[in-house]
C-alpha cells in the first residue's frame, strides 16, 4: 500500500528465508495425546504454571529446571504433593540443555527472565521440542527473527504465553467482532497501566533504565491484533511512538536498586499508534510508574458498535444488531445495560466445559485466563490442531518494543513493521 505521509517511514531489515525453510502458518503437528511437558524456570511464576498444568487432563510433568537446585527440588516436590509422579530435576545456568535433550518431551515451557528466553527457546526447538515462552518472548528484532527462523527450520510450534487474550471479556468480544456484531472494526485499543511497586526485580528495573519505548507491549497489543485478525486477513503496516519524560524513573530506580540514578531512558508513559495495511488503527499505552488503577484499556470501535472493559464494561450496538440478539434498545447511541452486557457475554462465552471453568476460578484469581491459555495450548497439541497463537503473533507483538524505541529516538517518526510471514500479501 502506498503511504501518503510526507515523511517516509524508517525501515528495518527483513532477512531472506533460507532455502528449504518453510513458513509455519497454520502449523499442525501429529497429535500428542499423552502430553509430556517440561518447565525451565520454576520460581514464583514458574511454580504457579506447574500447578496449573498439574490440573490439565492428559498431561505429565516430565521435568523441571532452575538455576537454583533448591528451587528446582521444591518444584518437583510440589508436583508430588499434587498427586503426580516426581519429574526429573535439573539445575544450573546451562541445565536447560540437558532438559531439552530428554527423550519423550513434547513441550518446553519457559518462565525465566526476559533476557534468557531466546537461547532456551531456540535450543528447545533445535532439539525437536515445541516451546511456549513467557512474555515478552524476545526484546530485539534480531532475537525475534531468530525465533521465527528456528521455528520455520525445525517446523516446531513456538508460542508466546500471552494470557490477556484469554480473558473472558476479551474472548467474548473477539467472537462478537468476528461475527459482525460491531460492524467493521476500524480502531482498537489496549494498554498496560500497572504500577509495579514492590514487585520490581533488579533486571527489569535495569532494562527500563537503559531502554525507552513500550518495553512490555504484549498484554496491550495481543488482544488488539486478534480483534483485527492480524497476519491472517490484515497486517500491521507502520507505527509512531511518543513518551513523557521520566518524571519518576530516577526516584523509583534509587528506591529499588539502592543507588543513585543519573539517567533513566524510559518515560513514565509511552503511547504507540499503529496503522494496518487495511487502514485501521491501534493505540496501545504503557505505564508502570505513576499511581493508577490496573487497566488494560481494551476497546473495540466498529462501524455499528463499541465495546470496552475498563474502568467498567461498556457496550453499544445498533438497534438492528441488538434485535437479532433479543435485546431492546431505544436508538443508535444508547449504551447497553449491565444486564444486557452480561447476556451478550454469556451468549458469546468461549466453549470451555463447566469443569474447566470451575478449575480456572480455583487456580487463577484473575478470572482464569492463565489456565484457559494453558488448557487451550494442551488441547491443540493433544489433538494435533494449529495453536491459537503462532510464532508470527509472537513476532508482531514483541517487535513493538524495539520499533517504538526507534520511533521515539527519531522524534516520533513512523517506523515500518516487518511482515514476519514474509508473504508480503494479504490472504
């Protein structure tokens, strides 16, 4: 598509696909009915994931790994306490390599720090294992392309563990949108407003000190891209980003790290606008500094309707669309009542069993979205289906970090977003 802006967007390098390397669009592998899963990184987040997977039918926790022997042993004991066989235990900085070579494994589930995701995921795929990686899966375009190329070379699944797309409200609204309830979507929004407070880790704080841009974009962009069917019927075209000064950065750094901070790269608030090839727009925001309520800023704006989750659920649809769903409204600008919204959410609820819904609520205080994410991943692998999120979703959602930084560093210039599928056409 021709760009009419007077400023030509910055472009980044797209490597040529190697000879014999095939894309993994709609990749489906042989069914894995007796799914064997191994976990790398079983600290706080990893152990919670292990707990969830112990409640998924047909799953065997085959191995756990951590840099700390004590943490790895505690995770194995936890599996036993939940009534499951003891997994093989690995520990040490490079022990993930031994784990990835273990025979019979189907899936390596990575819950380590951001900077170690790519080498672990790459090695797992090279060992013939599917991989699921915590967010963000990669931080640079170089690393993103490495994951894409490795997935294509090995023909293994590489999925990012973006749980926000499995929130009940987001899933229901996505289904409504795909069935045309809001007409044609023209604009969507997402965000991550979540003051980290006493949950800062040293490596995450240091990364924010050194890097500007939306460094944690996947909760924001994931649901937005799924609404617009990105790299399936539309694709991301270019973005422009802007941020505030770091009004709180130096202060928070000193509180967390216990030492003075002379410079802090990341602004308190970052806003990124994205335009798709079909002329639709996405706005995402990032703020982990200023005091405010948790907010993922989820919005869907269509030609015949609107939906938003925060701060309270809101929906508005045309009288014609409402009548087809058994709802009565006065005119085009009358928001639905709470009861009408609840009715629609129930009508378009994802088809999880009552047992799965009950288990999800028990294991996940945020409505079960992490459990639904894991359950769907397991079901797709067990049944030999394409995953809900592929390596190209991972690439598109993670690239916002480096591309927003590039835009900000060049005075908020537009930056082209690579076509990670390398098809250069809409399908």
